[in-house]
């Protein structure tokens, strides 16, 4: 029997979840064949140490004043009993959440890292930076419930750096209690990083996009939470070897967070080795600014896997995205400016070495590019045998390069293979033939026979496809000799720091439905 001595208080009541997917347009057709090489069946994942052995720590650790933790008693679940240390509603000074055996850190609602320092890095905007850094040690587990979420405000940073053997885990109270399942989602908010890099679609009607006067507000936040500015090299800190489970609670209206949301983050922000598990919205969503990220694992997102908006400049390499059966919308959704197509900076997202596996049979497309966005997808595998693959909307999305308009030209595909019901479908203002023409050449194959094993590991057919050098797109990318996120069975970059589920088993030995336990 589970119990929680002294209950946590939520900031708002539970709201009904609502979908926010793209418009659906059915299109019949046929695509490539699928060959699934089934390996020896893998046992159902079990949680490491999940035998109820955890004993609560005697007390909460002491962290820097005036910040303090509140001991709110204990919580008991399948892994044992834990001491619950509630974080303050706002970290007003830099602090470290240490790993202490038998301790969990709880959200009391929205938790702010520092106060918003405004869009400028000086006092010209009337706000002063609080310069707070929240550090989180490897192995720390934090949990929320309902409307709880972490807000890293402008002028402040997060330093959440786990390890391959001790990832940091953000999860839900139900996950601690053991009351959720392999398909649960939307049980708490998520993590939001706000920065001062340029964005579009400004909140102020007369502001010039991409300038210090152009700000946006975090979707769904009841209290103002702004991002944006004109500082390209801004830093919101670092997140590495982090799991974010069961996120996506509806904060207001039809707006919900996802596992990781960035808004106007700058080039100084570091993101790598991030797992999103069962977000009720997108796996990750990047609003404006700059995002450079490697080794992202997105499992069970119920809207889009990668959602990019409002002028973001993103470079993403080594991405595994797998939908649950019957859940999810698109794998890629990219909009430049929410209908304001000529605003700059124009989105330019470049993805190399991705493996996308669709589980939903009802989505209209797997990849949707629209709104004048610039996009490059290279060295990637798309397996969606029951879905259509690529849809492009709006003539502005496929027009020629124009530096004066921050326009990089039509979407680029290179060394991309598609296994789909129909590889291309017509969009608004863009015909099927126009999309198909953009895909021709450059070692692309729109009628590919997939030989993926273990859901996401390259097989013989994937290994035979010549790779494109992504350094032609950005120096951020690593040169590779293969397509897809995982070269072969010996390539195990995803193992150890991820959790396992029926959707995707990474051989990590720890189920997403249970908490990891470390000696």
C-alpha cells in the first residue's frame, strides 16, 4: 500500500488534455516494403533494484541560504520509502541539489530558477539579472504532479549534468508511487529554458522581430514567463544525461508543456543526451533562438516528436524518435512564424542521423514543413509503413535562397530513406510532384525496404546507403560514415542513461515505469 505523509499542494486543478496536432489530410498510396528482422525476444524490462529496498534518508540536505528545502515527510512506492524534500517556489541564490540515497526532490508547483532579468543582459530594460544557477548532481530524481514545472528564467542557468550510468530523472508523482503504466502521460508540466536570443512572432504588436523588443510568453503559463531578446550567445546553462518522463500537463486552455521546451536560448546553452518519455504533447519544442543538441531519444510523444517554431536556428544530430502504437501525430513539425512568413530570423533547422519510427496509423503525414521554414534532413531513416511521409505547405517554403530575406532555399534532403504508404502528399500551395522533385538525387530513396532491427538499429539495407557530410551544413555536426541514429549493434550510445519500455527497449535494465536505484 502506498502512502504519502503530508500531501503536496498543487497550484491549479486538473484540466482536460487537448490535442494540438497539425491538420489531417488523408492520402492513399503505396510505398516501400518493410522487412523487420526480429531478434531473440527481449524480456520485459524490469527496474534495477526495484525490490522495495530504499530506506528514507534521515533528513533533507542543507543547501545554500536563503534557499532552503522543506522536509514534507516520506513517500512509499514499489522501490521502497523515500524522504521527500520540497524545493522552494523560487531559487533566489545559486544552489546544488545533491544526490543523497533515499531522497527525492519535489516540486511545490511552478519552480523558478532566479527572476526574469528581461530581454537585455544589462539594466537597459529596467530589470537586473539575479544570476542564479541551479545545479543538479548525477543520480538525482525530481518529481512533480499536475501543474508543476521548472522555469529557468532569463539571466539564470541550469546545470543538470548526469552521467551515462547515473542520469538525472525528472518524473511524476505517479511514477514514484508506481501507479502509472507504460502508456501514462501528462502527469506534470516539464522543463522550460528561457533565453535572450532572437525570436519572431512578438508578443508586443509593434516590436521588430529578432530585436531586444521582441519577446514571447511560454505557452500556457498562468503567470508571465517571457523569453527572447537580441543576445545570440546567451546561455541558459547545460542539460546532459537527463530523462524527462510523463510530462505535458495542460497549464491553461489548450496549451500544455512538453518534456523540454526552449524559448530564445542562445548558442551558449548546451544540450545533449536527453530522453523524453511519454510526453502528452511534443517530445521537445524549440521556440526561436539557437539549439545545438546531440543524442536525443524521444519515445511515446503524443503530438510531434520534434516541433520547431518562431525563427529557431537548430542543429540536431543523433536522434531516435519512436511513437507508441496508436499515439502521436508528426515526427517533424516545422513552422517559421505562425503565419507571419516574412518575419526574420527565419527558422533554419538541420537534422542529421535521425531514425524515425511511426506507431500511429492515423496521422496524415510523418514530416510536415510549412510557413516558409528552412529545413535540412540528412543521413536519416524514416519508417512509417502505414503513413504518408513528407508534406510541404506554402509556396514560401520551397522558394529560392535570398540572403536579404534570411532565406536558405527549399528544404534539403540528402541520404534520406523513406518506407511509407505514400512517400509524398500534396500540401497547401505545394503539389505532390513539387515535393517529390525536391527529394530526387543526393542518395535519397523514397521506396526503401527497411531492415531496422531492435526497432531503431540499422540493418544491411541502411548500412549500404552512402552518407552525406553534415559539416557542409554546420561545423557543429560530426562527420559520419552512415545514415540513421544508430550505426549497428555495436553502436550503443543510447544505453545506460535511458529507460526501457514496450515502445523501445534500449537494454538499459531500468523500466520507465519504475525509479532507478543506485548503490
